[in-house]
C-alpha cells in the first residue's frame, strides 16, 4: 500500500467509530474491504496507487474489483458492503484530500436476492426457552428468552452489562446497530427467566458483563449459536433455525396476532419501515399455506 494513502486510510478508519458512531463490526468490515480494494488496485494498475491514481480510476476499474471479489466467492450482499466501504473511503478522500471519487459513485451495487426471514415456529421457540438444571442451561434459556421475547439481536443480548439489567426488570435500553438506542419492554415471563439466571449464576453479578461464560468472561455469541444448534438437532429443525431466527419469530408472531408494523419496527430497531415490511410477506405466506391445507376449494 502506498505510504501516503496508507496513512490517510488509517486516519479515516480511526475516525469512523468516533465521528460516525459506526459499530465496531462495521468498522472492521470497512478495514477489510478497503484493504482488499487497494491490494487489488496494486496488481490491476501495476503498482500501489497514490492519490493521483485513485483520482484517475474509471468505472471499469471499480467493476473489475467487484468481479475479482465475486470470483473469490463473495455474495451479492457482501459485494454491496464492499462497494459501500470503498465509496465511504473515497468520499472522505474527495472531501478532505481532493481525490475525484466519481468512478465509484458511477458503479451500482449488485442486486441482492431478497429471501424471506424463516422464523422458528411458536411451539419449537417455546421449547428452546425451557432450562435444564445446570446454571449454563438457565443462562442459555435467559438469553434465548430475550431474543424471542424482546426481539434482541444476539450481540445486543450478550453485550448487556449488569447495570443495564435492572430489578425489577420491566424495560431494557438497547444500543443497537450504528449506536442507535431503543427502549424495549420486557414481559414478566422473560423477566422471570432473567432473574432465575441471576440467582443461578456462580458469579457475583455486581458489575461488568451480565451474561457470563464458564470462566466468568462475557458470553460470546458463538456459545449462543451452539445452544441453538443443540436445540435444532433435538427438535429436528432445519439449518435456518438460528439465534437470529428467534428474533424473526418475535416479529412474525406479533404480526400474526395483529401487532402494528410500526411498533414492531421500533421494537426491532429498524431504521426503515421497508426492512420490517418483509414480515408481512412471511405472514401472508403462512396464511396461504393454511388456506391450501384446509380450504376445500384450495388447489393441491
């Protein structure tokens, strides 16, 4: 990487979380994607690009980068993320260092196939919330209760600190994607499961992470994934039954009971209503399936 560009890129990356409130995972992805872009250009252009070379890029150069990443196995969604990272970096260089970023703006992100969420069915979701006798089983049930009962993301649940979880627990203040905060109500059954974990944990939960691993450190999302994998095998569920599918179940099951779409948007922390509207398609699909199975005039 050309030294001048490397220094400017490092400064830009350092400012991402501080100035824009970007989540650490997103900042890491931007670092990876922009490094891949500059590494590709070093080969594509026959040398590490300086600011002048970046200004001289054409849309064909950018499309060549995306084609190379596609050959590396990236999905359309990952390619879109990579292009967004490159656009953000080049836009910064344009505003602060006089680089012409027209080439990256001229290239459209690949179309992403939009699949419907696949929520865990109600009966199976409730089965996952039944704890065993050991404290780790109680902990896992408490985490999964927050996913299904409050619509939390896995990272939001495992990221809770002791001071975030009040007693009595009626609401949670969640810091979600992009640092956006939202208030989430906690129903009594979920609160009871969380309290049961608090009592069962072999650690003094006075400060630091609320959900702990066996050695006392913060519970990792991977351990939650393993817990769901175990339930998946026990209940005979497909591979789509993941921790995030419990969040999908939270939304789709509320909608099926007549819940308001905008309220669900707020509870999930979606920035755009269009993101939440995908659950209406899930509900419609369930209605169509029920009609086909039960109606005497249904085409089979």
